[in-house]
């Protein structure tokens, strides 16, 4: 992948290692990994727990998708 990439994972997600590995394998010069404190994988699906980092999305998109 060579386009701007934002990868989001929960701090307590069992799949966090996959997100970290994907970031390392990504060849983009504009890439970021957002680790959501206290969140598990499911917390990031429907925002019932209020943990989806919308401000992080907004900032990344404003910076990289012009």
C-alpha cells in the first residue's frame, strides 16, 4: 500500500498485533496507527462504548485527503 493509510485498533484488542504488523508492512509515507485506550476490538464497531476516535479520523483525512 502506498496511499495514505490510517489503521485503528483497540489497546486491548486481541487483533492489535495484526494492526501493528500491517503498519510495518505499509509503504506509504503518510501512515498512522491509532491505538484507542481501553478499547477492545468490538468497542470500535458501533460506538456503544463511545470509543471510536472520530477526531483522529477527521485530522488524518484533513491532512492527507486534499
